C-alpha cells in the first residue's frame, strides 16, 4: 500500500526528484578516507526523501522548480541529516530505523564531526540560492530544531504534565521541518506573500500529524518500525497518548509513574503498565482524533490552493501516506 502512495507522490516531480538525488549524492562526495567512508555510509541509509518531495511539489504547485528550489531542498535535507546524526549521539542511540547509527558504527567523535561537516555543506548549498529569505529561513530552522531538542531535555525535570508542552516540543522538533519545506518551496518560485504563508501553515499541520502518528507507533510492538513498545518512555519521553490518559483518568499512581518516566527511573515492567493504562483510558483514540484534526486543516489548503490535478492528487497521497504509514 505504501509503495502506491509513493508512486502517486512522485509522479508530478519525477525529473525534479531525480535531479535532486543526483545533486544530493554529489554534495556528500569526498576524497579523503574516513570522511568519504562515513558520508557513503550515510548516503546508503538515506530515507524515502519525504521532505524534498514535499518541497518540490509545493514549488511546482506555485511555479517552476528551479536551481534555487533544488539548492534549498539540498540545504534542508542536509540540515535534517546533520541533526539526525547529532540526535543519535545525544540520545545514545544504537540504531535509526532498524539500521546502525553513525555513532554506533563508528563512534561519537566521528559522528559529531561528520554532522558538523554536513551542516556546513547545507549552508554552502543554501548560499547558492542567493536568496536572503531562504538563507534566513534555513538558519531559523536549524535554531528551532536545536531549541526543540533542548526543550525536550528541559521537560524531563518538569513536574507538570501538559498537552501544550508536548505540542511545543513536536512543533519545534518535527513540524518545523515540514513547515520550512513548504514555506521555502513556495518562496523559491516567487509565490505571493499569502500563498507562502498558507503553504507554511500546511507544512505545520502536516508535520504535527506526522509526529503524532509516529508517537502512536510507540504503543505497538512491530519489527517493521525498528523499535520496541514503550521505547519513547524508556528514553524519558511522554507523548500525547499517555499524557491524555494520565490527565483525564486522574490516577495518582499512574501520574507518579509518568513522572518517573521523565526522570529515567522507570523499569520495563512499569513502562508496560503505563502502555496498558494508556490504551485502556482512550489515549490512542484521543491522539488519533488530534492527528485527524491536523490532517483536515491540511486538506483545506490542498482544496483551496492547489490547481494542478496531479499535484493535488500527489499532496493528498502524501497526507494519506503520513497517516496510514506503518513505519
């Protein structure tokens, strides 16, 4: 099912996407031994290109994909790649999506330095756009992503559990990336101020739905996803399903357990208890309803703003993919 979505998404931007992939691979080429090896390692693990595809679709919806669009897309994808390499070091993560992370395969020193190299390469490509607004947009994105990670660390010591704090973190950590894709995609082809703003909001709503879907996965065992049930809680993170369950059920013992999660003092048995409690108290249904609210806001944009039938179909498939995907 997922592959059907992807082929519909790629259909209007096949040439542009191929050009992007060539450019991206070239941007991560290097002559020197170890750096060349690590960059090759990263290239082989690149994902489905969901974010560049989104930027290319939005750009094509409002104009013609240009070299400005392509270099902006390369800059954004490299910035995202660098942040993932660094995040794995911060999270002391041994794998990403079922494959060894850079820090696990090499070591933390190599991962941090290569992450810095990729980040600088991102800046180089963004400079090729010669657009102050795109340069500042990507610089702001880099700051926002770091801000989100730090806010998440800060939340660990926070004694209050709130839905608002959860949204703030996912807005900065995940939705900001989609928001930048759609805003910069529209900017890169000279879209009107209103169209750029509407595109930005579309990316924000899409990104919020994407992260909530990701967080729901954590309550189910699946080898496809490459992470065990309750993994987020094992890492000290409280996500929307458990937050809702704890706040609505008014169960003191479970609230105490949730705060133990944040401190990293929780046992696997206690995580299993919280996962079961969340499912029994409507946490999953609540999170799914919130995800669909964001999806519906995103559909509104596609209906109102996208004229081209193929691009409209591709963006609807993109949204469906985000909601229906299995990993």
